[in-house]
């Protein structure tokens, strides 16, 4: 039970129920869930929302087909079930995708998985290969473990003379096609933060947690405004450490509690090329080293390829796609595609660090992708540390986190987030095209690309973004690639954007289309707008 003695200073200021450190998907998901239950919540993010791992994923709501090899049945089941729950709540930023898995009898699978060990005993002559029936069996499980209403089932494809086979080397004759979903990861984070704020949470961006100390039953959290260096102390009854790659740093350096829990940092990089093939399905490629990579249609004109697994020593070192990782992905893809691609075809790369719960697995690929939640209340006010997790399981993780939190706050409401739309997502799961058509009717000056881009980003809120504009000129200055002053101002006012980078790489991906000078012009505009806003707030 919380409450009790508080210092005189604290009693004069607001004491939050929950203080969340970290504005990635897990921090924002927990903040939203808690705020929706009536708790008072503050969240501090030292940079931009989703500026770390949560904007650097492969961007799939997926069960994780390859985890079946590790018998991670629970993780796969939960994630599969979750796909459709999430899809319904955000049909603007998430949509179904079909994945083509070309089959070839010589493909090798990772040798150390439990499945490999069993097969090596029962069918030693296979030497790391998988019989087609086993892959079909895995996909049958994948189809049925989590239930499906929206997503279509697996089917077998003949790659000869088919659009899916056309880009592939001739030795691939057969493939399996199954379902998963796409998710705009960084927008998912921002929409959770906005919804948390709409339900009463205080979202503090560019605000770093410097230290937190237990004073009787309350946490005193010292935060620093990263731009000004100003520090202040906020109080909360419970702390949530959702620092992702920094979870250990927060435990040891900021909060200074004893914990034996560890996090394993595993870097994953992606490369982006111009569009490599002419259909809207993804490929799931199996490599000779047993790893898998995806090739995914991306931002209409591009292809996204990833990912890698490399140990990463320090969360403070900015993850970057190394030339070796880039070449690894290029070689991988060239074993499947007829067209040979090289470093010159790469237009962008990005890299992120998976904060995996350290379960002692030998390889980075084998480390569990499931999450672990640990509460420490031995020294007074409680802290919840979040290890691991996937974008796909963020809502379930938040619910499970709340199971750990509510015992300290008797009377708190129960689960509520399943199926509740995120901002802009309050339309039918198959209603995207109709919404684009409506937007185009109301704003006939929008090009098809522009209208689709807006509905993908803002859904039913596209009307709020465009307001009363009757023609393009009403939207103010243009920055290129359909980005206008009105949209930028909206992002500053409603979506915590503070720099051009926030806008062109996390609120949208127009960085792929804008020239350097255009981004520099946008940066000048954003800085002058935020300076005006700050002056108004101060005066
Ligand atoms: C290459 C790659 C591919 C992936 N693909 C998928 C996928 O396709 N599907 C899927 O479901 N999952 C995927 N994942 C997993 C998923 O991206 C992560 O599990 C998830 O983003 C982790 O979110 P998080 O909130 O825990 O961490 P983060 O997003 O890293 O957020 C932590 C935040 O805490 C902030 N912070 C740290 N210290 C402080 C401090 N002292 N004060 C204030 N703020 C602080 C950081 O700035 C950061 O923004 C992938 C991960 C990687 C790396």
C-alpha cells in the first residue's frame, strides 16, 4: 500500500502514481494503459519518442515464424493472437501482408535450435535441412495457434510463371505463402503517447532522468531538460523502468538498486533500396547460415531488407549498419534474386539495439524475444523493470505490467485496451481505401500519393491536419514531397516533434524523398516555430 510519510517539499507538489522512464513502445504503451485506468502518470523520454529501438524494427506485427524452431510456443501464440487485436485498433498504421517463403531442398536451418537437435537424432542424413512437410507443419501451426478472422491462411505457390516467382532465381520452383501484418513502428509509439496524454498523462520529451531516489514511500526523480540543462525534481509513488537498451544503465546508474537481472544488447540493421520487384508481397528468405531475412515492399517506391544479429556492447554507442552488415544483407538477397544488387543500390540504412532479457542463450539469434517484468519494492517505493519484448506484444506487455502495478494501487480499474482505437484509427479494418476516397473528395487538390500518405499516417485525423484548406496554397509553405507548413505545425503542436529529423524519419519517412537542402529548410522552420512556442509558454 502506498502513501504514508512524504517530505514537506513533496507534499507541496503533485505526486504522480506512476513515473515511466523511456518513451519507446513499452514506456508509451504502459503510460497509456495506466492513464486509461485513472492513474496519474508522467513519462520522460530523453530524446524524441521512439528515437531508439522502437523506430528501428522490421516493422512487423508477427508471431515470429522462426521462434517455432525454438519451441517458443507461448510467445508465438500470444503474438499471433495479438496481430488482429492490434490491426482492428489501428487500421491506418497497420495492415495485413502476405509473406512468400521460397522452398529449396538444400536450404540450411540454424543448427543449434531444439528442432535441429531432434532432427539430427531422428533424420541425421538431412544435415540441417528441413523436409518440406515439416515447414508445411510449422505453417499449419502458425495459421492455427493464435486464431485468425481477418488474415488469410497459408497456401502453396507455384513459382514458375507467377508474379511472385518472376524476381527469383530459376532454381526456386515452389513457395509457401502465409500472413502477418505491417506496423509503422514509430507512429505506433507517438499515437500511444498521444492517447496517454488525452487520458491525463504528462508526456515529457527531451527530458532525461538523471537520478531517482526513494524517500520513504515516494520516488524523487531528478529530470533534466536536455535543451536548457535545467533540472527539477518530480515525485511518484512507483517507477517504471522502460529504458529499453538502457534498462540496466537505469538500474545501476540512475536508481542504484541491487538487481541480478541483465539485458543482452543485440544490434540489428536494415538496408533500403529502390523497389526491387513489382508486387506487394514480402519475401522470407532462409540463408545458408540458418538465419532468415525479410525483403519487404516499403514506402511505395522502395524495398526494405533486414535484419542482422550482432552483439552490441554499450547502449550509449549509436547503432549503425556497418559495411559488413550491409554486405551480408546484399549477399543474402543476391542468393535469391535474379537482379544482382550492390552497395550503390542502397539508399538508406538504419540500425537498432534489441534489449533482450539475458536468458544465457549462446547466440544472439537464439536469445529469447519474450519479455520479463520484475518488481523491486524491498527498499520502499516500488520499481518495475521491463526487459525485452516485441513491438507486437507491447499491449500485452502493458497489461501484464499493470498486473504487477495495481496491487500497489487498490481500486484501480481493469484491462481496457483490447480493440480500443488509437488516435485516427476509428474506422473499419478494411476501410482504408474508402477513407482515402473521402479525403480526396473533401480535398480534391491532393494527389493520390499525398492522400494515401495522410490517411496512412493520420487516419480519420487527416481532416484535423488539413483543416479548412480549399486549395494547396492554404496549407502554407511547402517543404517538398507533399509536406506542408500546416502538417508540420500540427506535428509540433500535437505529436511532440522538435526537429526536422523527428518529422522526416519518425513521424513519416519523407527523408527518403527529400533533398538535404529541403530538410535543412524544414529544420529552420521547426526551430523558429518551437522558439515562438517556448517564448509564449514562458511569457
Ligand atoms: C533490428 C530489430 C528488428 C525488430 N523487429 C521487430 C519486428 O518486426 N516486430 C516486433 O514485434 N518487434 C521487433 N523488434 C523488437 C522491438 O523493436 C523492441 O523490442 C521494442 O522496440 C523495444 O521497445 P522499448 O520501449 O523497450 O525500447 P526503446 O524503443 O529503445 O525505448 C527506450 C527509451 O528509453 C529512453 N531512455 C533511456 N534512458 C533514459 C533516461 N535516463 N531518461 C529518459 N529516457 C531514457 C531511450 O531514449 C529510448 O527512447 C525488433 C528490434 C530490432 C532491434
